[in-house]
C-alpha cells in the first residue's frame, strides 16, 4: 500500500485558507481590497473583540448580481482573469479567487449585496465552507460582508493569536495602511461600537497627518516621472525621524508591499539623508505598467518581482535623491571667524564654563576618556560640514562626524548610571497611544518603569508621563514614542535602545561646523580607542591607502 496519498478536499481547502488568512487583520485586508476593486467611494469597517468575534466591512461599490453571489465564496472563482496571460497584466487587487473562499473556510460568513442598477439585494450565509442559506435581503447599495467566529473550527490557529488588544492594533494598522493610496475615498473605522476614524476625503498629505497625528509641516510631497515609471513621495524631512520604519509605507501600483529586498534597498537610499537619525515617516508609491511587475509570488501578495529590477531601483534612487537633495558647499575647511559666534549642537568636550556671543578660548572640560596627546595625523578639512578628512601615515580617512561623536557618547553612557531614579517633571505630558503601541503594552510599561520613567496609564488611550531619568528629560517624549511603537522588547534591549537614542541626540549633527580643536579631539579619541562603527553598526570612516588612490588614478598598475 503506498505511503503517499491525496489529501481530502476539506483539508486542502483549510491549508490553502491558512496561507491567506493568518489573523483578523488578514480578513480586513482582503475585504478592503475587494471594496476598492468594486469602485467604492465610501467604506466602513467594524470589528469586535479584536475581530475574532465579529468583523463587518461595508462598501457602496458596484455590488454583485445574485448569480455571482452564489459563486463568489467558492475556490478559484474570480471575475478578474480568464486566461494565463491575464496574470501578467493585473490591474486589480484581487485576481486569484482566494480571498472570500479562504475566509469562508475558517468562519461563519454572511454577504449581502445588490448589483448597481438592480432593485433587489440578496444575501448568502456560509458556515465554515458550507452554504447554509441564500435569500433576498435588505441593502440600499453596495456590499456588506460579516465575518463571525473566526478560526472557531481551527483551535490550533486560534491559540497562536495574540491578545484582543494586540489583534485590534494589527487591524487598525492594516486599515490605515490600505487607505493611504486612496485619500479621495471616505472611510470610517469602529472598534467595539466606538468610532475611531471618520475620514471625509482629501489629499494624501491631509490623510497621513490625520491617521498618524503628524503635523503636515514636516511632510514634503514630490512626484518623479521617467516613462514608463511614476514615483510619488510623501516623506517627513530630517527634522522628524523615527528609530524604526513602521510609519514608512511602500506601494507598487497602489498595492501595499512588504518585500524584503525592495524595503532594504529603500532604507539604504534613505540612509544617505537621515544617517543615524533613523527613518522618515510617509508614503513611497511606484506606478508602472502591469506587465512589468509580478504580484503572484506570495499567498497574501506582500512580495513583488520586477521585470526590469535594475531600472526600477535606479529610478527610486533618482526620485529619493531629488526629494531630499539641497545644494550645499563642497570641499572646504571652515575657520572660525574671529568676531562671530561658533555654533554646534553638542560640543566635545562636553561642558563649558560659559557661553557668550563672542569667541571664547576652548575651556578644559569633562572628556569622555582620559586626555592624552597622540597627534600623528593631519587635519585636511571637512566636506559638506559632515565628513572630516584626515591624513595619517600612508592613508586618507573620510570620517562621518555624527557617527564618531555618537559612538563616543555611547561609550560614555554605557559606563553611567542614570536609569534608576526618575526626576519629576514640572509639566507632566500625555502620550496618546497609537494602535501600534498596544502590543504587549503592560510589559513595555513595566520595563520602562524599571528604566526610570514614571508612567501612568490614565485611560485606554493615554499615558501620563510624570517623570523620566534626568539625562532623558529633554528627549523623553520622542524616546518613549519610538520605544512604545516597537512590537516587543526586554529590559536589556530597551536599555540598549535608550543608550543609542540618547547618544544620537547628544551627538554632533550633520552640517554642524566644528573648530580645529574639536576635530582634533574627536580624531584623537577615534584612533586611541580604536572606534570603527557607530552604536548601530554603521562604519565611522572610509580608509583609502595611498596605493589604492594611485591605482585608481592610473599612477601605478
């Protein structure tokens, strides 16, 4: 008797459904995309108990005829494609006929719909893949989909879901993300009967500012076109950055993409402008002919393949460069004028006795390491007030002044003890919890308290910050917001993140003008302590040996 056998159809369908529907947010994603494909201009999403008990999505789109309603929940039934060649010219979100079929296999599903121009709506009810009823119903226009008891027939899958609060956060996150390419549409979100969002339609900048509570003044919108590609960018400038990329959304032909290769390349491009400041928030939209892109590479269509990948990456490079580039002076060494004030964000040595608008002699301050004179290098100058150019022996060093300063601060902070005793704030402030912050919130608050923050959860939506470690008072809000949005962390990783955040905040910044004495001090520390990377692992300098330079300039074979 053979050991290999065919799986029963019911089991095959459940396995297929599990690849598409991972959690309640997957249901909301598929139903929202169906609503967009139906040309709806108003969409309402409701869910209860994190979506496990009930999810409802209504849209005022074109609806379905009764004969289509009878077929829509069956496997591989679709109105989007008819033959193999259609897969390579996809212009809609759905095309494989898997969404409603997968939802129907793992829930109690009810769909009410009326085709535009028809007079009588119909409804169909399906329980875990089996049709239970089909009859006339009541609905003025569009389609209403109700999903109940998700994963009740798959207790193993249900057991791996997180808390109601965490699942609710995932639902809100996908709702906000999928709405971004459609700012002109009206949309509402209700959680357990309470209205959370009610968007009336408008511009992308207005929508992003509304959903993420980010002042529009930080957002810049640009458009870049190089046929057959079009790129739209809405990104925060370097004044507003985040330690994570969770507020950066990438769309290809209006489809939300979480492709590892594409995301890493975009992060690489943004590093040139943000350095260790982190990441911007915003939207990157790429539009190209459907025959040049393949979305059929992931069950949930998160990934993408480009027919001309090198071309696409090159266009993204140009678009992001065009968005952020501002003209600055080129190679020079800026001497401090004798009668004007020199300015930097954070000086090394770290403390000065007095500050005056007149030039002062450098005071002896608190150095991060024991001061010794090891000057066996030559300062050649600076490039764009960001890179220090140093000659040492037979090598040329191009040094990132922010990365070096950040590492020096980090090494100092690692030896300090300032996370134990919070300092009371004269003016406590509120942090409004976003959907991303709810994940493992109790654990996060416990760890942050151990790190020296005095926090009080005063409602389901707000945290009152009453105290913070003295060294973090100035940056407490930004640091807390960056940490709370992370999915999870333990005490050591949180402490490490705080050290890195504080080191970055204190460090000399890109564009800061430094005196020769300050540059000399930084370089001495770098060589003496053998500092090679910043706290985040990025190289501090590029080293070019004279032999390599001569070889590149064809002075030697």
